[in-house]
């Protein structure tokens, strides 16, 4: 989608907050641990390159992304630090990764055997993925691991790390997590030789499980100042997570409804009394989805309900009184004493805060402050 630059609807990202969130995490960690900023999916909607640069200034040692193109975009922006692709890549892209010094997650001996003849001078850096109970990618047993390790050590590869991902690190009940930890530790024990790094920590694990034996922390949602458990578990140090993103728009029309007037598709909202309403230039094509209409926006520190259905590009809110066209409206973030969090929006739509911020579409202009 085209970025709408002639419209006063924007996401404002405070880069000093991103840096502060990283510094707070680092102050909690043993200094021997490395932090990799997870900037996949356009840095969870915040904008990959500005966030990556801020994260570097805050002292992260590397980056995690989801796919080859995200990794290449970091390189094109001049970022030279390690970049790990968390998902599996196509075998034909192995030379592209090697020549850009991008690290691949690998979980099969077949992949390595097919990649080996394609690799020329530069070895490919590899992190071996272990499936300890996430059921997504990774070697599943000792036999697979042993085979992968043998090929890695005898081919054009650099075996840099072994890693796993936990399915329930953000939950109160630790039974499944303990099983995963045991399986992962068992797999580490099967290695002929330990690679330089072992890692297993996402944000939730770093926040609630002291990052365990993970010597690289793959810090995603926490970087953006959002509680990984969607608010189910509390974070002791309140300063650890400060949201960096504000989503705001401005009233493009303000009008008075008379009794019986209806609003939006389906004419589901009918005025029971005369009232002021504003039309906002934001809709589900911007990632402000229809499910959000169960809630409110903030105008001048006061919550105002969304009325009628959210349209593709516009939506309407009820005002306590008349406001001038151009009045600022906060969709997500703080406005005076009031705040709408990503978790609040998520709950309206029966989803998680991760999805809310990733859904903010590229039609919405991103602006950066305190960079
Ligand atoms: C996305 C992802 C992360 C980051 O998770 P957060 O919960 O955002 O910290 C870490 N590791 C893997 C494998 C991931 O896919």
C-alpha cells in the first residue's frame, strides 16, 4: 500500500524509549550476555531501520529477522552486525546469505548437503534450530542433531550456535517450559563440541526466567515496551517496559447528529439524542480493524466511544461537545492522563498485542522522535 503522507494520521515512535528499554534489560542481565534486537515484521510495525539503528546505539550485538529480505534490508542500510534469520531459508539462497554474512537457521542435513556445493569462498554461518517442544522448526532428536553436526563440521559452514524457542515462557504454568528446557539441555549434551553460542531466550524468558543459560537474548516485544503475556503476568520492574509507539490521527469533520440520524455501514448506530461526532481518516486498511469499534479513542485526555462500523479508510467517534476540525485524536498511546495500550486494543479484538502492532499497515506514515 502507498504511504499516505498528505494525511494527518501517523505512528510516532520515540527512539529514546527503545534505547531505554534495551538499557533497562541490559542492566538486569549478566554482562556476558549478548542482546539481539528482534526487528522482524518491520520491527513489529515500528519501522525496521530506525529501530535497528537506535538499538545499535543502545548496545545490542546483533539482530534477528524472519526472512532473507529483511536481513538484506539491514545490510543495505549499512548495518554490519550479525543478523540471524529465525525462519528456514531456501537452499538456493545459501550463497546470497554467505556473501552478505547473514546467519541461517538450519534444521536438516538435506539442506546442508544441498547448500554445500553452492557455497564458494565464504562459509555460511549457521545456528542449528532444535525443536524442544514448540513444534515449528528444528531438529527433533539426537540422531538428527548428530547428523547435522557432522555435516556442519566438515562442510563450508561455521557452526556458530544452537538454539530453541519456548512455547509457554509467557505463562504462569511452567510444566511445558521445564520439559522444553530438559530436552534442550539433553540435546546440548549430545553435541560432540559446544558451539560458541547457545540461545533460547525470547522476551518472556528474559523477563520471567532470568534468561537461564541463554547467552544471546532474542529480545522482541520487550524492546517495544510491551508485556509479552498480553498483561496476564505482571512485570516487577515497571520501568523495564515503556511503550515506544503512539498512533494518532486528527478530526477531518465534526458535525452534530439529530435524533434518529444513523452512522456508518449497516446503519447500526442511531442517535438517541442530539450529539457531536467526528469523522477520523483511519480505517481497517490502516490496520485499525473493525473489531476495535467496541472501544474508544482519546481526545484531549477524555475517552470517546467509536460509533458505528469502522470503514476501510474512515471511522466515527462520539464527542462530549464540539471540537474544531484538526483536533488530535489518540488511537494508541497516551493523551494527557489517559492511555490506550496495545493490550487494550488486542482485547477488543480477542487477540494479542503483537498482532495489533504488526497489523498497522504501511499506509500509515511513521515518524521518529528523539533519534
Ligand atoms: C519472534 C521471535 C522471537 C522474539 O520474540 P518476543 O516474544 O517478541 O521477544 C524470538 N525468537 C524467535 C525464534 C522468534 O520467532
